[in-house]
C-alpha cells in the first residue's frame, strides 16, 4: 500500500521533494536499476497529465508540464541537496517555469518505481497548486 502525502506547490516556484524509501524495519532500500515516474492529473480518470516526471539512478529522464515542456525529473539514490548518493533517496525536482503551467487547484498525483516490470506505488495524494502573482 502506498504512503499518503499531500503536496502543496506554488506556481512559478521550484518543486523540490525528497523521500527516503525504507522497508517495514526502517532499513533503506537500494534503488539501483529502478526507474521512477510521477504524474499529476486533474482526476484519476483524466487522460492527460499536468505534470509528468521520470528518472532513475543515472539521472533525470525528463519532465513534461501540461502542453508545454519544462525542466526537472526524478533522481534515485540521491540525497536531499542533490550533492551526492543516498541509498533509498528519491529526489523529485520540477522547474519554476514548468510549475507555473500547472493550473491552480487541487489535483491528484502518485509516484511509482519499476524494476524490470515489477511496479510499486510508493506515495500518492493530493497535489495542490496555488496562484502565482509575480510572473
């Protein structure tokens, strides 16, 4: 079962979220060889994503924000400051230009990891985007 965590994001502000993936005993899980994917959608039935981030232990695989592109992605086995390795670390980054394209409101998201076709949903919840005034 996925952990529940709601994300509050400001339009036009860099999204920076770090998680530590552990087992039921609190031991970190090595994410080498895994890929990760996070999507934000208006609803679970919506066919298009407002934000789509991907990555692996080698680095960011890309980001898509709504109709336009953006910068960001997911880095596995990475520390909070993005300066080194942290086994079990999941670093999620979304650029300020991209987050400015996410419409104001409450949306849904989840984050999944995949190792050779075996997919695990790590975390899910609401993704709330607030209005940006300075553009």
